[in-house]
C-alpha cells in the first residue's frame, strides 16, 4: 500500500545505547533516548568550545604597538573648521588632506 494510515506504519521498540532506557514506538534507526541525545550534544559542544577557545581569544586580543597620536590640528573639530573655511564637507576635506600629504611625500608639490 502506498501512503497509508499512521496505524499501518511500523513502529519499533528500541533500547538506548548509552543508558539502556526502553523507547516505545520509535523509528527503526533511533539509537539514543532524548536525554542521552542532549547529553551527547552537550559533550560535543564542550569539546568544540575547548578546541576553538584559543582561536577566539587570539582574534579578540588587544594588539600592542605604537598608537597614533593625533596632532591638535587633526582633531575632528579642527578638520571640520578647515572644511567649512574651504567650502568642503568633512569627508571631502579629509580626502583632500590625504591626497595633499601623498603628493608632498612623493615630492610632486612643494612642502610648506
């Protein structure tokens, strides 16, 4: 018969492989009771957490090194004031100053 009613389907009685509990009306491939499934999953999660913990710590560790100290004229307020005076937006001013510094470093414009 195709499809059939639920009463036509086979249900099995199985014993849990871990604790030996009897499980009634379960699928033929059911091996563990719900409690043991949870316990087994918890153990796998713990192993994975222990294995990946050093990677997470390393990824979020503070990197020591020289910190860039902004000059007084590089504060947001100072850059914003220069931008308004030049008729630019803050973003345009930052890009303009970055480009000017790049050109000075390459020697294409005179250093002031």
